C-alpha cells in the first residue's frame, strides 16, 4: 500500500567503513523538510560488513528499511528498493556521491512542478576522460532513445510512484537509468534538472571503468534494438 510519503532508495556496495554515517546524514535535512519519509537501503552484493551495519541502523529507526540484493547490479538494486518502497513519491541516488543536504531543494522543485521527474545534472567534473565519456553517452541516448537531458545517469532522481509502478523496467545493471529516462521521454513526462557541481565522494572508488563504459555504449544500442524489434 502506498502512502503520502517520500521513499528514497540508497543502493550501497562495500561501504561498511562509512555507510552508517552516510545514511544518518539524510535524516536531518529530510526531517527539516517536513514530509514523512522512508530510507530504503539496498546492500548490493557487498563482501564486507555493509549489510550488518545498515541492518543495525534500521533497528534503531523505523524510517530505515533494508532490502538485500545478493545477486548484485545497480539496476537490480534500484528496482528491488523501489519495489519495496511504500511512498507515493519515489527517488533513488548514488550514496557515494550525493550530498544529503541537497535533497530538500529537489523535493521543493518536485512540489512546484506537476507530473514531472526531477534529477541532478553533474557539472564541473574533475575527470576530463569521464566527462568526455558522459558527453558521448548522453549524445547516444539522445540520438537512439530520444532522451533530452544533460546527464542521463545523474542522481538523485525523483518521480511519482504511480507513474513508476506502471512501467516494466527490466535492466539489472548500469543501463537502468537510461531505461528509466527513455520511459519518461516516451510517456511525455516532463523532466527538470538541477545542476550539481563537484561533490566529493564519501569514500571508496568509482565502479565505472573503461570496460563498464564500453558496455554501457554497446548496451544502449542493444536496448534500442530490443525496442525496435519488439
């Protein structure tokens, strides 16, 4: 059953040394915003104590829910979290590179706009190769999928729960963001982006490598072909 509440999905992988502090940092800004909320934390095939840390945290706060993804995969983690979410407003974000203090601004814009998807657009990134790769991927998304936004993979993403639950998203890996944005484009859903500049990672290293980037480029073509052939 969905209720008037904001549910935020927080996938995490091998972040035991800092995930407790990261999750806790979301509480104060969301409390100040005033809307009832729920944090759905999804340990993503972690091989360290990430699961144990967040499960202990959930025992102390009923607003925190843990959904474990032993199989792994960004897309599957997001989808499992969204499936378990109870709120009427849904969102997900990358826990390693999101400033929790920014969430109220996203929620305020969502409240001001009607029937929309609110998302981050990363700017002034300090990695030229990653920035160039992102430009290429976003161009591919525009040409093949009609996605007209500046940063397909930018999170957080906030959207209506009723709209999302009508979708049949299937991606288990890094293409989940593209699949979601493609669905928004095809359904005519309005997309609004908030620029986000150079936030430092909370910890660990990015899982995006040259190999995973190429997999996303080729995967985008495969996603396009799957819908063409359907």
